[in-house]
């Protein structure tokens, strides 16, 4: 599954949970009240919830209900089902796992969805062929929100075709999501049985199970039904099943549809036959799937059109799409088959299904889902109008395709045994997506982007004491859902990349093939992977200090990652190297007594001989070790974590930093791109958490005036942004701006403002980064060009060719920031007429206090045109704006009652509070925030998010105490003042006039050197 959007949904769900746990809104219910067991029977004898056993329809005969008879069943459906399930998901004290006395081998599933307003249910009949492994009187399987028909339930002994006598049917759908059939006679180990039953499931609007979605076509709403079974297990909402990933089976699917619709599923249709008694309906019979997990079953019933590839491939590809989006299918169709073929050759295992379908679903919870043979996507993840959309969108579409197609092997062919090790699916798919995208779009340089897209991101999330090990227990739906996070995906991908590096790419590749072959159509645990890699390592004669399992378990079974500290001995040529868990912040009251240590591959090279790449190891039992000879002379630098293939940060002694900085200034390309990115990122992060003097980091950064590569720049910009936001309005700020202009001007000058069709992919990315800073620093060429484009757009607002999608956000922001009332008004009107959020964000970047106030006031008016979904984004952008931060804080403090009485209510206070914290760094600001929290303790008092905000301000204050003067002194020592600008202390509280004056002086000075 592609999780990025999903993580957002998860955050929303968590927010809902946070809100629901506040004293104000949590309903105090007994458990019986929380999980109502409605006994209300409808005319048909069907009920929505428990008890689930209901009589057959009076007229008997057909097992399905006609729409007219069933339509009212779910009219009283609970609106708060999502909340209900979130509450349910917190249950931890019950066994939610199935016993494994009987295991499924084959399902025949007949589903007839009624995709029509007022009905939205599915009639189903299922035959499950099971093998009995241990004698038992009871068969438990998963079901949720399913209505069973009691008389239809049967268990047949296939050795003699005798039915067993059912003595009880225990329905625990609302608690354990399990139903249990008890039989009078025992099922005997070694025998096969057939379980049959009729049921009704709900075509819900919760984006899980078999659910409904819709889109408008010529003013008419068109409905469709589609499945989303993963995260954690929602197949049980579509039909009763053994819904655990290691209970693999074959699925024979039969889908009913109206003759005006079409269906798609994992396999190809064999035949279609009319449905008896329903003239407008047809059954589509599908080929039986290969053996697979229940969460990979996929069904789509819609009026979509299919678009096939025009090129010829061994496996045909089709893209399913609503008719009006047909033209947006081309890009995915052009890259996906090549990716799949790359994987076939990379894994040396042919894709085993007869076809591949990709479907664009209008309402979809995740980014995409890897159902075997029918991959489903949210529309924006699959469809793109390439010439009109940004390069980053194009890359993300390619990337998501590569991720889902990688899952066809990692996840579908070989499946994680249980959700606690979902990284075996997701970490691998994330790692391999870089290879798959690289294979079809080499210009994207995905392998070069890995460090800034994955590794440095993981350094952020895994450096908190609240992180978790990759391999982590998960049983409840809530726990399982939380496993789909950055640790499984991104950290998983980082440790795989690290293993590939220390094992060697070719041996690693052969090991993967070995693993996939050994576990095909089965499940895998970590040991299966370690074993396959070990066998390959042994076969290929690769030397490692201990087993692959020993090494890798230090990375999967404990959280965090090390900081490697290298202290060179310039006399002996050696170094002492120590490891310690890297944390952004240490909680003095932590009760964690675990001693964190890893098996770490200490790869290193040096300035004397760049071809030398040495590897020593520090073992998990060694807090430190000594390397006798680094192979570098005392005037040569040494760099550890070669090409930044490994998951650790590095700190050096000050002399080595000096030698590296010297090399960077002389010829930075003698150090690899990834290592330049690493040096900058490590040094600034270590300095920010007080583990390194800022001097070392700032000295390194001086070479950036020669740096033209996207990756090192991208790695350091967020760290520079932090310093920028802290020093803003301080006496050191103008000097800091001078330094930044020294660095950014040549980078911007290198990429220039004008796009060209010949631009390399990363040049486009580099231009976005460089423009964003150049315009922020008021570099004249950037500001003038942006203003000109903005003026052009004001004349022709509907001409979409004026702004390049890659430059749009910076141009809009710069247009407003450097414009007057007319430019601001234009942005806001464009937002309300087009609902294009980038215009709203542009309006929020105004430097005019009264305009910002007016914007925030508009937010309170439900008629202003600001959408509820954009409120957080708007407030966050005002709060992040250097001028807007004070405006937003004043607004929150002074307009509290007005906000509460507006359509926003109390729901936004927590996030608003959090947004204003990032830029605040004085005791007076902290006191004001604490006072605000105390005044509104009922809403802000118990929120973790509010506490995080306070913690950030406390850290900022500490940072200022420790580093403000340190950086100021470094600037004074190293950066020549930019004529008069150094005397100007920007004070922007009253708008943009003074700021622009200060900036413009700087621009005039540096403009002399600037060549557009
Ligand atoms: Zn995935």
C-alpha cells in the first residue's frame, strides 16, 4: 500500500481520537452502551447489527434479495461508524486472532452489489473449503457488519458429503470481529470440509471493505462499488473469511452487475451469464486466483472505461478510469509495464498473473493498494496531465506505480506472516520503488534522491524517544493500523539499502531472488529473509563479522539509530570510534533502561585516495572501538558512512571538520554528492542539538557558493531555515541574510528563472528550491521575474500557460509579498473562484499586517469562501510567515471568543496553538502561550499537541541562549558585512516597508554580482 495520504488520514483519525478523549466531548458510556446490540428486526427478518442470525426470506428460493425488498434495511445506519470503530479499535484485552484449527484452501464467493441510493448493500453467498488441522467442534472466522442468514449456514464433511449439525452460532462482530459456528460432531484433523452461507454486507461509505464511491458525469451522480481490504483487515466487511495474512487460499470470484456496468477483479473473466429473475443483471465469472492472502482480493463494479497499452507486452496492462478522465491515463500506462518488466528481470521471477489492471478510484483512503492483478489508486496517484502539472507530481505518480508493482512480489507473492513485521512488505516496496522508477525514468535520478527523500526523513522521526522498533507487536486493528508508518516504510527501506550495501548489490539481489523463490505463495518472517541472504552470502564467499541475522536484528528489534563519533589520532593515523543512540532530545525522566547498540558497518574513505573504500565494524557489544590505521595522512580528511548508504549520523573531531571544509572549498566534487548532503545535514543537526559547535557546521556551509547539485542543497535548506526563523528580528539577522545571499545567489544564478524543456529533472527541482530562497532573500532577478509573471496572470487569470506548475507557488507568494492591495485581492478572489489552495497560501504570505488580519477574520465567516478544509492550512501559513506569526498569535489570543462562536467552534484551537509555536523563542512569548493555555485549560490543558508546541518554544529559547551569539560571532568573523545592510536591524512588526528597504540595499549590493 502507498501510505503517504493514508498517514494523513491516520493523523486526522488520531486527532479525532484526541478530541474524543477530551473531557468535554467524550461520551461516558458503559461498554454495553458503546457497542449497541440492536435487536430491531426489519420486515424481512434482517437486522443491521446483532443478533446476526436471521430467518431466510419468506419466499425462499433465490438466496439474494431484490433491491426493492432490501432497500430500507440500512436506512438507520449509524452515522458515527468511523468513531465507533475507532473506539472499538482500542480494545486490547480480547484475543482477536483466529484459532488455526481449520484453514481455508479455496473460496467461491458470489457477490451481488446493489449500487443504488437507498440500498447500497451486497448480497453474498460463500463456499469456503477448509482443511481441518486439529480436531475441533468450532469454526471461527472473521466478519464485520455482516448480516448472516441462519438457515443458509452449513458445514459439509467432504469425505462423505454429510452435513454436520450446527448447534450454535456465536456472533462477536461488534467486539472481536469474529463469528463462530459450533457443531455437534467434531471436525477431524486431516479431513476437508465445506462451509457455506448466505449473507448481506454493506456497501459502506467508509472507504474500506466493499464500499461505494461516486463521481459526477454531465450533472448526474454515478456510483460505483470497489474494495479496499488492507490496513488492517477489512475483507471481513465484504464477506466472512479467514482474514489473516498467513491464511492464504485461492479465490473463485463471481461478481453480479447491472448490464450497464462492468466489473474487474484480480483475474480475467471466464464467462458472463444472466442472473435468474433479474433481467438487467449479469454474473461475471472469474478465473480462480493463485494462492494469496484475503486482504489482496479486489473487486470493482462501475461504469468506468478501460484504456489498454498501445505497446505490446507479455502481460497486458489496462487502466480503469471514469470516462472523462480517459486522457489522463497515458503517463501511468507508459511507465507501469516497463516497471513490472524491470522487476521480472531484477527478481528473476515472472509476474505470475495473466494481466495487470490499474484503477483510478474517486474516493480512496490510501495512496494506492497493491491488490494482486488489480491495483487501485486514488485518482491523483494514477492520473496526470503531464504538460500541465509539476515535475514533483509526475515523479510521485511514477513512484507510486513502482511501489505498487514492487508489491506484486513483495507482499502478494510473498506475504508478511503478520502485521507486526509489515516492513517486510512495505520497507521492501519502498526500497524497490526507487529501483523501479529509476529503470523507466533514469533522468529522475531516484537513487541519488534516496538520502533526502528517505534517509534524512527517517533521521527525524526515529530520533525521538517515542519511536518504535521496526518489528513491533500489533494485534488490535488500531495497533495494526499504526504499523503503516514511517518506521515500517521508510526506516524499513533504509536498513534494506544498508544491507544491500554491506552484502554487495549482486549478492543481495541473488539473496532476494532466493528468498522470493523459497517463500512464493507462502508467508515470511524476518528469519526467512535473513536465512536466504545468509545462504547467498555464504555461497558467494562474502565476509561478514557475524551472521546477517545478528547484524540485522540490532536494526529491527530495537528502535533508534546510532551517532558514530570519530576521533582521529593524527599521530598514529588511527581513530577511536564510538556509538551512542542519537536523540533529538533526552527526557531526564526516561524510564527506558535498554542499552542501545548496533552492529554498524563503518565504511570510510579519505582525501588521499578516493578509490579506497574501507569497511570495519563496530559490534553491538562495543560502545567504542579503535581503528589502527585509517589509511589517511594527517593532512587528509576522512569521511565515514561512504555514500551515506548506512543509517547513522557521524560526528568528527574539529581538525577533521577543518580538513573537510578545506577540501570543499578547493574542490567539493572530490567528495560524493551523498556525502556532501550527509556532512551538511549531520553537522547542522548535531549543532542544533548542542552536540557540535556551530562553527564546524557553518564552516562547512561556506562551500555552498560553489554547490550546484540539488541533493546537498536540499539536505541543508531546512536546517538553514531553522536558523533563519530563529535569528529573524535579532541584531544578527542582516548579517545572516548577507551570508545566505552569498550562498544562494550563485545557485539561483546557475539554474536561472527560465525553464527549458531540456532541463534535467533535478534541475527543475533545484530551481524550485533556489527560487524559493532567492525570492525570499529578495534577489532582484527572482523577484522581478515573479512579479512580471504575476502581473501577466492578473491580466489573464484563466490562461494556465502563464505559470509553470514547478514555479507557481513561489511566483504567487512573491507576487503577493511584493505587491499591494490589488495583488492580494487577486490572490484571494482566485482562491474563492477556483478553489486553488495555492492562491490562499499566497494571500497568507503577505507582509502587510492589516491584510493578514483581514484574512484571518475572513476565516471566521462561513460565507467568505474559505473552505473548512483549508482553515488549518491558512492559519499555519500565516503563523509561519515572519510577519504573520505575531498577527496569528494576537488573533488567537484576542479573538478566542469570536473563533469559538464562529462556524469553526472549538475544533481548531489545538492546531492553531501548535502552529504559532514554531517561530517563537523568547521568554515573553512563552509566558504568553502558557497564560493562554491556563486561560483555556478546558480545551488546551490536556492536549499532547499543545504540550509539544510548548516544548518546541522551550527548546527554541534554549537554542537562542546557546547559539545566537555563537552564530553572530561566526558571522562577524567570516562574512564581510554587506555595506550598510549590516547596520540595519530589520523590525518588521509594522509591515513590509522597513524590511524591503533593508532587503533592497542588500539586493543592490549583491545584484552587482548577479548574472541572470
Ligand atoms: Zn505499500
